[in-house]
């Protein structure tokens, strides 16, 4: 439902901008690779979140700036790693280790944290993949491939593994519209524009607040307890990311 609605938003925006969404022959391979990467990353995130706390899942999935910085050095010519960036990455990695200590004694949390960490890595891969290919392929084509694969893939899995009936309500409808139109629609379009006009490591500075908001919302909405290790892990991840993006922050 989420990606079907996002597809409608992307299609509508393409019509407004008069941009063709029909892939060229040499674009199919890239679009298929992106669709598979996108659905795999979200599948691992969804499963991981269900097996750990909101705080831990947010921190570990928010490690993707680390992977973006590392991968950009090899795949984005103008986005090389420096000694300062490397130092920031090491600090952020220590935040991952600290967060994992919070999982000791809880096998379910350990599995969930691992899946969220892998999802964070794949999100970093996808960010660099989008930045690299947005120069040669229309951003809206890249987004539409994600929406199409997300719709088909998750509908297929839902048909096989989920048997609970849907209970329609105003909250459910608003939630789907928010996830589809705002997050997977407008937000994805805005993010693609940023990746096309700035380097990946400059874009990710915007996302430094994610762990903070994730922890606070988990505490307020789900009444989750916030352990000292989780807070320390979040602090180290954010500090490492800040060091990595020091120059960008000074510019802004």
C-alpha cells in the first residue's frame, strides 16, 4: 500500500514535470538492481525492528552515513575520505559496539540489532548507488523502480506469510497516506534532488538527528526504557558523523 501510493505520487510529479518514466534498454539492469537492493534493505529493517527496541533499531540503521562515507571514497570521485573522516568513522563504529552490548542476554534483540545493522549498510550502499546513477538516469525513474519493486515484492510476501485480516480505521488510512505520500513520495523525491546536486556525504548531515528523535519517540509513544548503553551508543554515532561532516557543517 505504501509503495503503491508513492508510485502514484512519483507518476503525478513526472506528469507535472513532463518527464518520461519509460526505461531505455540500457537502463533496465540498473533499475532492477536498485529494486532488489531497495526491497532487501527494507525487508531486513522491518524484520529487525520487530525483534529489538525502537532505540537500538534507529541507532543501528542510522549508521548508514558511516557506510556512505566509506563507499563514496571508492565510487564517488569527488567524495574522498580524509584522516578526519576516518577518525569520525572509528568513533561512530564504537557506538555500534556499545549498542550491541545492550543486546547481551537477549537473543531476540541480538538478531534484531544485526538485521538493522545490515539494513543500515544496505541503505548506505543504496544512497551511493542512487548518487552514482542519478547522473545518467532520471531520478524519477530510479524512484519509480523502487516503488514498483516495493509494491510487487511486499504484496507477494504478504500473500504468502500474512493471514491476519486488515482492520480499516482512520488511523490506519492516515498512517498509510503518511508513509506513502509524504515519506516514500515527497521525501524520496526531495532526497533524490539533494543527491543529484550534492555529494552523498554532504546530504547525510541532515539525518544526524534521526537517533535522537527515534529514541525520544520510542520513549514517549511506546514507553520504552532508555538504557545508558543506548544513549552512549547514540552519542558516539552522532559524534562520529559530526566529525565526518565537519566541513559541511561549517559551510551551513
